C-alpha cells in the first residue's frame, strides 16, 4: 500500500465549462494509475471525498467528480424526485464530462496516462459501466449497484447500460446486492449473459443480505459493513490486477 493520501479541490474544463472535483493521491512523486470516482445521485459529498481518499490509499490518483458543477447539487426528498432528476440528466453531456475527467487525469504529470480506471456508486455506477462502453481510454471499470435498465429511451437517454453492454471496452467488475429493489437480479443476469455472449472480460458479484447502497456508511439503514468490506477488497484486487 502507498503512503497516506492527501487531497484537494480542483477544477478542469469540459467543453469550456469548469467542472469541479476532488483529487486525492498518495504522498510522493511516483507516477501512479488514475481513477475516476462518480458519486451517487446526491452528488459530491464528504462521503465521496472519503471514498476517493480510500482508493488513493490503495495507490491511485483519484478524482471524485462533481457532475452537478453546472446546475448545483439537488435536494431530493424521495424516490420519485430521484427518478425524475436522473431521467432529466442528459447522458451525452455526462459521458462528455467523464471523458474530460479522463483527459484531466491523463494530462497530469503524476498519472500513468494509459492506466486510468473508473468506478461509481448507484447513478454513478450506472455511468461507470456506460463510460466503459462509450468513452475511450478507460482501462478498467468497477460499478457499485449501478442501474442497468431505462424504462424508456429518448433524446436525453438514448441507450441504457444494457443496450451499451455489447460495446464494453475494458475489464469490468459489477457489484450488486441480491435484495436491491432498484436493480432486479434479472437485470444483473441479463448483463451477465450479454457480456458472456460478447466474450467480454468481466466479473459480477451479487451479495446476499445486501440491498442498494450497501457501501454507504452515511445511510445506516442501507449500509452492510461486512459486505462493504468484502466488496471493497474485491474492487481493490480487481483494479490492482488491471492497472498496477
């Protein structure tokens, strides 16, 4: 494991728009792999800064991106508002911002340019797998309980993660809860079958006794400490295998 991580708020440009983020990296001068962290639907918070720190402690220059740099963080009171907010987000813009985050990391002098991965949680997990299918230059992807299916497609949501899955361009790890009411196990099974059929390099873990957001220790009703630690160990091993 590398030295203890240090962090700072940063900005980079996406289509001439300033995008905020938080970068954590181990202390030292060595070039390291890069990792993009995509927060859940509630946006960049102290929790995801701590997640970035934890991955940085594993030896990555880690960028937690603020996908709401334009409109500001939403206040979402219930699942209906969450679903409405996600449905309104334009996927092409989000994927463009993630490509800009990739560029930001790869242009840093302390990042190994060809070793940039992506991970995300909930909505961020959805965009992690989509980026792994649609954004070039991603070396590995880890998706934590990322949604897989859209109720309908439209201009803002032209293709769901399951639609994009045949285009997966890097090794992928999917981490899901068996009791997740938002992501049916049938959707996970369909993803597995698509990736098998297309002969992609992937791993999928479905954890019994866990539902949605099982890694989020700020949500005690959802958090499952033992599952969270097992999943983090799996994610760390997967990233090390493909990046270090």
